[in-house]
């Protein structure tokens, strides 16, 4: 079976994100083609990071669709950490998004001597 380029694209269509009653992203569309570097530019507060976080399922979408192929890499300017999540939650989230078993998360935290509660 061959895959089409759209199956391999990172796509966001009609995205809306709200924080409470504040709509911080509205009707956003974005696609990134494999083998190319895609840069999202805009002024502070425009919703760039929130859009990409929603595409990674790190932020809840109010509306819209997101398609993230396996092995998609996104570099966020803040390191991709979500405020309020513990080390374990961050590692578990990344493992799940990469299709890796989460059974070794606690062992990894212990081996690397990472704080569990932060």
C-alpha cells in the first residue's frame, strides 16, 4: 500500500482553542509537508505555540481536526513543557504520542533521578 502526501502531512483544520471563555485560536488551518521545514511565525500572543500544542494533543481543542503522523517532530520555543504537569505526566505523554510502552516510565524516572512531583 502506498501512502499519499496528505496522509503523511501534519495537518490542522478549522482549529479553535479556548481558555475558559477566551477564544485564543480561531479557525486555524496549517499543514506541514514531510521532508520540509515548516516555520510558524507571528507576534507574541498570536497563538502559534497553542496551535502546535493542540496539534500534539497537549492542549484541548474546542473545535477542528488535527492529523499528526507517527514520528512527527515539533520544536516549540519553550521546550514543549506544559505548565502543571509532573515529570511523570510529561514522559508518559511523550511515550504515548510516540507509540512507546509507558511501562518503563517509573524505571526511567528513577534511573535518571528525576523528581516525581514536579
